[in-house]
């Protein structure tokens, strides 16, 4: 899929157009409401009842005036009308309470299902999707979209329907009550309300720009705080201050435009909107003086007019919000319609364990996001089950790509990759990856406890298995020195542990998984000599009896492997043991070895 703009931008002209296709796609989201459709139906019924009951109040307000003047057409007293009003208010309160509860249940439960569906889809999407979409923006966008959908389910749809009911019923009541004054109101008031909506739209746009500028200044602040060591190391305090100051100045500039817009809107409300309302009242008073309507009718008419004006303005606001929600459903649907690479379900306990015979057959590959650069150019590589093979060579040669292809992160352009004689692309991805474990150079730990991080290799492992895995990884000693032991919180990304400790937790995790194929991506390159020795001992235990592919820049760590493959320019240019490759005086491995060992 193409890269999308994932910022919270205002609605584009295209977004503002509602067509059948957009409406049809948006309605698909109601599949998440289907389990709660009866609650929604009852809620809509109560909404209708509540709206119609509300329309009684303007009539009663006018009738109170007529009763006070002794001109009522009904045999009612002020006290009786008062009791009736209290009864209506209590009934309205009950109806509104249950309606809000029902809509809240539908929106909360429905949106919870949407969030779960989105999350389950996202974590099953291939790596390529995350390379084409910035993860931070994706999460932010999805959060905003789901929030818009929540607002639509909980408030916007209900209020939009309410305003339509109020508008239609109000116009009908006014036409019956005083048709002459109704024509005057319909000729003038909608134009005034449309003008108010136009001003309101401009002000909301300026408010959005102001929020965007504030967000930009917060981004500068966040970046500075998160990289404060770099800022100070390069003595760039003045540069950062100027950058933040410029952002704040732009915020002030937009804020002043926003203030000017609000000031003009206030002038419009005071002069035009109230002027229009008073014009209708003046015309009503004129009709009253001519005996063409009574005082109660005039009061009711004015109140109904205000209610209808509010309904028209509300329809404009809620229509814009509905368009935003429809746009949000489109973006949510795009995610939900993406093809996932795996299905979420229980681990297949009966899945066949692989032996680990690996073969790359004339593999050519380019990354989907960089199709103009060929990374692998005809790789042929055979690894026997239980064999230890090292991949060495200059940066960018394609070593990590081979590991990523073996993990089925991407599909090859040409050629094939087989394990135990079967193409990995014909295997169930989840069952296949259950046989592989990786220990990367930069270990990514979750922010929970040491136990939880080790358990990631086998979620149903016992405490005894966890402890044994830690012991084999040379991690048990330092874990037990912590006061909380395995319950120690490692912090975000494992920040509370040293590099060597994080590596040993990752190794314990891999040991617990008990994989047939082990991938080591420069697992010791960032460690000091003491930590490297301890970690290397743990890795040696982990590699016993497993097919192991090791990416290494430090050639000293791969002297004892079964085979070394030298990668350069996307091809295997040399292959053999450390002794065989060192004997090739003009070989690339020999050159790399001389450079490293001479400077050791």
C-alpha cells in the first residue's frame, strides 16, 4: 500500500464530499454494533420519545402566558400546568437516563470490539506494512480515528437524529400555530444560522491550526528533552532555544488570528443573530397588536424559533463531525482489510518440529520499500541440521537480510528458501516460526519483570523451567542478586539492566523456546570483554545441537564454527572454515582478519 498522510489534518475537499461509496464503506463499521443492535434500537426509540416530549415545553411556556391572562383555550389552571410540567420533566429524566445508558453501552462495547479487531489485525500484519507506515504516526492516527468513531457512536449519531426530529417537528408545529410568522422566520432565520455556521467553521479551522502549532512546539520540546545529552555535548542550547522560540512565535501568530476570528464572531452574534431574533419578535408583536395571534402563541413561537435555530446549527456541526467519523471508518477499514500474514489462535502443540536443514537456492531480493536496490544477487547457501554457520562481510553486504528472509519477514524475488526440503513459503508461518529463535545485537525487552521477559519464549513454562533457562544463560546469578529476583522490573526497553544482562535475558528466552534453528545477529558486538565472555559461554550452550546462523563482525567469535560464508555485494564470495579462509592470501576474509587481529 502507498504511504498515507497519518497526521491529524483538517478534512480535505475530497473528505467533505459524501457519496454512496463512502457511505457504503462507512456502514460496514456497524458490523461491530450488530451484537448490540437491540440496545441501539431501544435507544433510538427512547431518543424519538425524548425529542418529542421536549417539543412540549415551548407550547407549555406559551400556554402559561395565556392562562395567566385568562385567554387559554384549555380548561387548565397554572397549578395543573405546573404539576404536568413536573411530571413531564421526571419522565424526560428517566427516558434520557436510560437512553444515554443504552447508547453508552453500544458505543463502549462496539468500540472495544473495534479496538480489539484493529490490534489483532495490526500485530498480524507483515513487516513491510510497518516499513511503509511510521509506527508512531500509525498508532496516533488509529487512536484519533477510533476516538472519532467512539464520539459518533456515543453522541454524534444520536444528536444528529435528534436535531432532525426537532427541526422537522418544530417547523410543522410552527406552520400549524402561526403560518404567516412561520414564513417570515423561514425566510430570514436560516440565512442567519448559515452565516453563523460559516463563522463557526472558520473559527474551528483556526483553532485546529493553533492546536497543530502547539503540537509542533511540543514536538520540539519532546525531541530536545529526549536527546538532551546530544544537545549539551554539541553545545547547541542556543540553537534549540531559537528553534523552540520560532515555533512559539508561529503559535502566537495563529492564536492572534484565532482571537480576531472569535471577536468577529461575537460581533456577528450580537448584531446579526440577535437582530434576526428580535426582528421575528417584532413581527410577532405587530401581529399580536393586530389581533392575529395571542401572547402565548408569540412566546411559544419565539421559543420554537430558537429551538429550530439551534437544531439547524447543530445539524451543521454534527454533519461535519459525521464526515470526520466517516473518514475515520475508511482509514480503520483500510487497516482491517489488509492481508495479515498469520492468524491469532492457540499454539499448535502437534506442529511438527523441524530438523533444521536450510537451503537458499539462487535467492535474489530487493526490499519492497527500496525496489531500485538489489540486496541479494543469487545467494546459494546450504546449512545442515545442527551445523554452525557464520555470515561475515562488510556492512550492507546482505547478512542481516539473509536472517530476515529466513524468518519469513519478506518474500524473495527469485529463487527459493527451503527447510528440511520444504519451501518455507508453503509452511504455516506461525508453526514455522515456533522453530526459530533470534538473539539480536540490540535486545528489546518489555517493560515488565525479568520473569515475564523470559516467559516470552514459552508463555506456559513453569518456574523451574524459567530458572533452568536463566541458569544455562549465565543469568541466574545476577538475577538472584536483585532483591525482587525474577520479579525485578526491567524498565522500558530493559533500561534498568546492563547490556550484558539484557543479552543473557534474551538468551534465556531463546533457551526456553528450545528452537530447532537459532539466529544470532551480532549478539556480542556491543559488549565489553568481561560481559562478552560470559555471554559467549551462554551462547555456546544455546547453540549445542541446534542449527545456528551467526552474523558476526568480530571474527574471533566465529573461529570455531563449522563453516564461514563471506558475503560481499549480495553474493557469497568465499566459503570455508577459519583455517581454510585464512590460507587464502588474496581473499576478503583474510583481509578482514588481518585488520581485526592486528588491531586486537
